[in-house]
């Protein structure tokens, strides 16, 4: 059950993390041809026969995005199984990916057919530069809250990704696990906390924005005094937590859940004060060499089948409100996770100013 409530400048969503149910993912595709060859999976018509045939004729597409490789690769494998369209996945952290897209497009060599970014300010800039195509997605428009896609149809929300505190279970007994932002200011955690700079993309922006909203305007200064270790991506940070190089770090609970499933002694804790969540956006390139394959990917991703795969395979909150999600094993407040999403307008209006302030506090 999901209920959205306004909280100051934030949009807060109170979600009970419930077990996923319904549909299927992985190898049990249930894909079939409907009327006139339409793509039908588990009784859901995802795309017309005309689009499916055109995409299969192209055969493959290239996706640039910033989602952790292992999780999104698994999702893409389900897409390929359902559609027969292969996907080359190029994963780069958000800020660097944006620079790559702008550079390649500027020289007429953009290889991407679809682009995924976790930063609305950068995605909006790509649209203004003419790099993105305006494409109406019937599945997205029918199922997403209007605030989760661009009214001019340049981008759509693919998933809503959380940030939480991860910890090494061999280094931090459960009784000592921080349960609030204030707990991280305990002197025993000085030099022991991993973070990513606010400038890398949506994950860090959401995390630090929410920290300040729920823990006070001076929280960044207090946390900086703890001498946290900075990483340029959540993936190497999580690897260091797994190895015991650091005991704690703000990272993606889906990455932690994947490591935990492989037997690593790691887990996540979602603070009752608020769990930061940001929108992972998807868009299609204006000069795509495989426009039909990219459009099919968009329609599949925004379908019920695709959104169930986001939850069950990629391990993140779906963009659609009718698909439940849980982070396996995570420590969740008794009342459920208090999900807080920085509104797009606040992000667009304050990103540069907050980034400058963060740099002064943490790297000044």
C-alpha cells in the first residue's frame, strides 16, 4: 500500500514493503504472440505486432545508463528473452555518462539508442540540446503518475531507486547498527563511513538532500566532521563494505541485497526518519540507429511485466504504484519504510547551489 503525502519541499511516500507477488520474471517468460503478432506476456499486451516485427528486424540496440551493471543486465536478459532483441549495455556513473553522451552527440557519433540517467537536470539538458527524441509511450502514460514523466515525452521514470545505510555484519553487531542519521555522528564512526559526492548523480543528491531535510541544515557540517571516505560510485563502496575495508556506507540497498544473496556478510538499514529515493529516468536518442528496438524497450520497461522485473530482478522500487517491492533482509522500521523523494522542481531549482555548498563543506 502506497500513500503520497506532501512534507515541506518534499514529496514523501509511506510504503509498506511487502513481498512481491503476481506475474513472473526470469526464465519463465510466458511470452506469446497476440492478435496480428502483438507482444503478449502473461496475458498483457505490451506492444503491437508492427513494432515488435520492426524491432526484431533491427535485432539489437545499445543502452547507456547509470544503473548498477549486475542488476540491470539481469533485467535486460529478461527483455531479450521476451522480445528476441539483444541489448548492449554500457554502464557509467551519471555525471560521466552525461558528459559522454554530450561529447558523442556533438561529434555525430552517439552510439546509444536509449539513455538512462538518475539526474533530471542532466536529462532535461539533453532534451534541450536536441539529443533526445520525443516519443509517446502508451504504457507509461497509462500507468505512471503524471509527475513521473515529461509532459513533452522526452523521458519517463523507469524505477525509483533508494539509498540506505549498508553495514558489514561481521564488523557491526546488529545492536550497534546506526538506526538514525544522528547515530552516525557518534565519535566511534569517525573515518568509518562511506559516501558518494553529491555531484555524481541522483543517488547522492537524494541522499544528502533528505539528510538535511530530516536532520537539520547543519547536518552536512556535522557529518563532514566525521571524515567520511568518498567514493565515485556505490559499487566500489559496497565492495569495500563486503571486504571489511569500511564498516558502513550510504549505498544502494539493491546492490547490497545482491551481495547478500551471494553470501556476503552485508545488510541495509532504512532509517525511520526517511529513506532517500530518486527517479531513474529513461529516454530514447533522437538519432538512434535502432529506433524501433529502443521504443520496444521503453514499452516493455513501462509495462506491468517490465515493472515486475524491475522489482524482482533488478531489485528496485518500480515506477508504477501497482507493483509492490521489498529489499530482502533489510532492517525496516516497524511502520514500514518512509520513502522521501526530492521533487523534480526542487531538484531543477537547487541542484547547482546545493552542489556548490556540499563541495565547500566536504572538500573545502
